């Protein structure tokens, strides 16, 4: 009888331990289980958005690398990590697209890219201003090389911004980052070939990131 009582107590203890272990391994309420399909869809969405950013020449430097890391995590079966990385890439791509569209809209509002940007003749738009515009420009808040180049007293063409960049390479570390108070020299002696090279660089520059000197910019400066 005593043996049966001990045996019953032993089984009761094992049952309690089993329930505790089961509770410890049960996901907390609200935890989401990420499956393979969710991860694959997140990566596909990120790729689609980044492809659009690339088409607009607005892709951020590390977005493609993040997508590659997401695909590696997917291959390893870590669907949660793959989804997290893909969502990060998606947010970057969407931000790049938004940034590019805002810049285009702002330039259109300023009536500086009224459909002529794809015309070969546009590479020389503003050429007449070479001899009559300002020879220097002081940066104010909200400025960037695009809107400075677009000004009537500069080049009247935003795609000629690389001319400003090249003429002031000593004080511009990153073409995407200039500061109020800087005074830039405006090149009034650029040849037609110089203007063509500047416009071509502006259109084909590729991925960029604020705070970094892009390899494409370095190649342009070396010309």
C-alpha cells in the first residue's frame, strides 16, 4: 500500500514537471510564427521596390546587400531573420523612391526639367549663361547641388550640378551633402564636352548614400 502511494506520488510529480516544461516552451501570446511563404513574399516585395528605385537611379548603397542577406537567411531556414531583413530593405527602397519622386516634383515645380532632360540638346542648356551668370554661390538651408545648378543665375539646368561639384572638390566631400555658408565657385569656362560629361554623370551616377563619396563620383572627378 505504501509502495502504491509512493508510485502515485512519483507519477504526479512527473506530470507536474511535464506541464511546467510544456508551459515554458509555449510561445507567448501575440508571438507570430514566420513561415517560409511569408519570408519569400517579403523578399519578393523588397526586390520589386528596389528594382523600381534602381530604374530611377535612386537605389541606396546597401539595399541590395540586405536583400542578399535575407535570401541567405531564407536558405538557412531562418525565416524570421529573412523577413526582418527583407522588410528593412523594403523600407529603404520605398524611402529611396519617395526621395527621388520628391526631388523630381520639386524640380518640375521650378520649371527646370520641362521634358527636355532626355533631349541631347539639354546637355548644353544654360551654356549661354556661362558668360553672364554669377561666379560664386553661397549655400543656404535647403540647398543641394541640383537646385543650385537649376537656378537661372547659375546654369538653368539641374543636370549640370557635377560642374559645381568638380569646381569645388576641395570643399565637397560628398556631392549629396553640402552645408549652409559654403561658398562655391561657378565654372563659366566649361566646354561643350565638359557639360556633356557632367550631364551624363548626373543621369548615370547610380546608387548613392548621404555621407559617402561614391565610386562613380570619384571616377567623374578623375576625368
